[in-house]
């Protein structure tokens, strides 16, 4: 039997054996993590405390390797790497680099409320007073591209706080005017009946003030808004303060980051880190191996992924734009990547 037939018989035996070395290339489905690893009965390590690639010295068989994922491997797709011997991999050279990438992520969920408030003697008058302001706010929201399903209008009716001295400045002027009208009517009636009272005493009578305050209703219209950018919020905030009076108040925003947003900016940070790694690897090769070039990625490990506040804006208080940009987050990714080296032979001219 020739050596070629002996090698083919060994390939067939290796397919059914469970204790033979196996190589595989993992094509990861998770973001920023793609590995090429070595799988054996006692798996060799990639990286580890020494940071080196460890391979077996078994070079006796010609094997066709297929992969069975290890139990502790993350979820992902696995491909097959075919090689002629362990020595073929041992002869290859690698370059290992560490790189990082960071991007600034702005929120894609912004929630805020527009509160329209008035105080009248009955609900009918209060509703009429609020209606024009509410229609204007809804028109502004539609103008700036906020959909109807992102707007919720709530109506709240409350009694005025007891005692005219406890009233909020928002309602004080209206209450005082109404109290003056009631007091004038009461004095006119008393004069017709021949009863004269001390006006100063009535003005200082807390019971009379409480009776006046109890007749007022505080009527709220709260428009809860959900949009997808701070730019939309700032436009609504500015136009309401410019065109409407103090009876309309816009709250501060509550910002959130959706899972899709986090995933999108994580991908951007990983791609940026990988681009920096490729650039660094090319620089290392050009300085030490002029006859080599960067080959395919052998494996890449995500060392860390951090999402944290942007510290650069904290020291700036005099500019509104930077104040709102404090709500953004910084996504930082650190990668360790190993690439194969491709050597180019110099052809001799005869």
C-alpha cells in the first residue's frame, strides 16, 4: 500500500474517532465577539495567563477536522476549518494587538409633560380658559413631528388650597379680583339694608377669605409627550415659553435608551475598535516584517464594554447645549485581536 492510500485510510478512521484533535473557526453571532479556537479532548487555550496560543504536538495523522461546540462556549454559528496537519498551523505566524473604540450615544426616548393650569369658580369656565392653550400646544407637537400615539392628554380638577394666603402666585391675582367683586357686592347689599361694617375688619377676617377660596376650582390639562430626540423637546420647550403665558409649564425631560439603541451604538464602538486594531497591526507589520502583510482575523475577544456618563460636559454651565448633552452616554469597547500573517516570497529573476 502506497503512502497516499495509507493517509486516506487514516482520514476515514479519524472521522469516527472521538478522541482525535479538532480545529474549528467560530463565526460569532454576538456583537464584537468572533473567535477561532482549538478544540480537543483536553482543549488547548487561546490567550490565558501567558497570552499565547497553545497547540498540540501530535503531527502523526492526516485529519479532516469537524467541530462539536464545547458546553461553555457562547451561542453562535460554527464553521469548519480543514487542515492537512498540526504543523501547517504551527508554521503560521500571528500578530496580536489590543485596541479600543468609543462613541457618544444620545437618548432615543424622551418623555416630558406640558401642564396647562387655570382657576375658576366652576369647571365649565376653567375648561374654556384652557382649551385655546391646549389646541396651540397640540399643533406645535404635530408641527415638530411627534406622532399622535406619543401624546396622552389627562384632565385633573382640584379644589383651591384653603386660605387665600396659601395660594400659589399663579392663582393669587385671579382670587384677589374675585374677592374684591364679592366684597363690593356684599357691602352694597349691607348699605341697602342699613348695615355698615368695618371694611378693614372684613379684609383681615380669615373666615371670609376661606369662604372665597373654597369657591375656586383648579383645572389642569397635562399633555404627556413621548418623542425620540432632545431636539424635538427643546423646540417645544422654546416655542411654549415664547408664545404662551405663565399658565403653561413644560417639565424637564426624562431620557431613556432603548435596547435597539444600545445595540446600534455597541456595534459602532466595536467596529471602531476593530478598525483601530487593524491599523495598529499594519503599523507593527510594516516596521518589523516588510515582506509580510496582514491576513485574516484569527480571533477577537471583547475585553470590556462600558456605558458611562460623558464627563467632559460637567464643567460647562453657561451653555444650554452642553447642559443637555450631559444626558448622553459614552460607549467604550476594548478588544484583543489576533491576525494571521501572510508572507510574500521574493521571486528571483533568471
